[in-house]
C-alpha cells in the first residue's frame, strides 16, 4: 500500500458510503472498511512492510481516512433516518419505537483509569497540573535530552520499538517533561500520565505496553527533602495512612542523585510475606534530582534552578491496590473480572 493506492481507496470508500440507500448497506460499508477484518485494520497491520520513506505518510493517511469515513458514515446514517427511505426502513422493522427500552447494566471505571484519576487528584492537591504528549516520539526527547548515552542498552532494538526516521514508541512519559521544559520557563510542576511501550515478553508482571505517571517540579531551591515529602504524601493518600516509605540509592541517567522508593507491603503491613518476598517492602517508584545536563538541554540554567522527577507504573499500583495477581487480567477484557471494579 502506497499513498496513491490509499487515495484511490479513500475515493472508493467515501463514494460507497454516500451511495448507500439503507442502514444495512451502510453497515456493510463500515464492516468492509473499518471492521476488525476490514481493509483499514489490515493496512495498519501491514504498515511495517511499507518503505520507511512512505511509512509515516501512509500511517497518517490511514488514520485520516478512518476519521473521514466514520464521519461520512454517521452523516449518511442521519440523512437516511430523516429521509423517507429511512422512515420506510424503520417501518419495516429495523427499529420499532413502540418497544419498551432495554435496560443496560451500569458499567464501571477500569482499574487502570481509577488509579490514574486518583493519582492525578492527589498530585493536584499539591499544585501539579497534567501534561500530555504523543505516543510516537523522537529519539532525541526519549533518550538524548534525558542524558541517556548512545551505548545505553535501552536504545537497542531488543528493548525499544523503533519506527524508522529516528521515531519510536516512547518507552516512558519522560519526553513529555522535555517538551514542557522546552516551551515553558520555570517554575514547572506537572504530572504526565500515559501509555508506554517496551519490548518486554508478556508474563504475569510484564507487558509490552503499560502505563506510567511521572512528575516534575522545577523551581528555585527545590531539594531532595521536597521529593521525599511529595512521595510520602502520595503513598499515604493512595495506599492508606499507615503505609511507610523508604528510599534507597539507585542510578538513572536523568537524575543525580537517584533513589528507588518503596512502600510497605499492603498484604503483610511490613512483616514479610510471599507478595513482598519476605522483605516487607514493595518497589513503587524511581525518582531523583534532575541532572544539570538535562536542564542545559532544554535551556534552563542549572545554577539558577533545581528540581526533582519521579515515575511509577500504574499497573503495578493497581495490582497492589486491588490484589490483582496477573497484569494480563487488566487487558483481557473479561467482563467477569472488570465488573468487580
């Protein structure tokens, strides 16, 4: 599939949508192009086979066609319902307005969404605002601007989904912090929830796509004590007032000094159990003071400002908070599981 073929497909799809005379014919057009086995999903699956120089254009064109065709189908359906042909279809039994309404069971918020909403609410009480960015990022913001050297293993194809032309599926939400600092002078106080992607083998605790929420606070005279206070407050609000927090020295390319943050185990309350491997602690977040070299990359003066950053996995918090034993349960779309939330 190339751009010319995509344009031809677009012309044909829109023409068929506009020519449909009944709701059933319109639904057939939708299934043919947008259904699970339709032409557009197949194009997206085969995007990897498109020449690198055309891949971005074809992907963007396919997404644009999906949006345009969906709008055209909706508009045509509305026109059919309001027309005599539409009324005839209704009268023929496609939809009987005299029938009693069908009771629909109340849905529930997905546990991942619950954790994200609660985390955002907690950090909002501390003055943090939400910042978002694209899932497709460039290597500069995802690695180089975060002080990650070229020889770091995370740049390898075995760890990162590279798309060509220096683009990749972001491995963390930290690039959003770079985008904000490039455009906003300090002070900056943000959290960045979002989806991330890594070449992990899926098992009970790992997934190739997952969610993170990261935080960044930059101002004058920000200290490690401020970071510890922020994460301790978050822990007690998210996990309960009895939870304790500890910090262990660690290393991350973009923070110096760096720490790992552990919460007391929610199952044994710190006494030791199978869940926490008898340690009484569960690792939750990585954090530290922003490395001065990161500030220089975005045009900040490291002599004038300081700041801290932290990041934690949403799925990990959800599994701990709700007692979910396998991360795959969060993505199986099993209604029996989801309705518990």
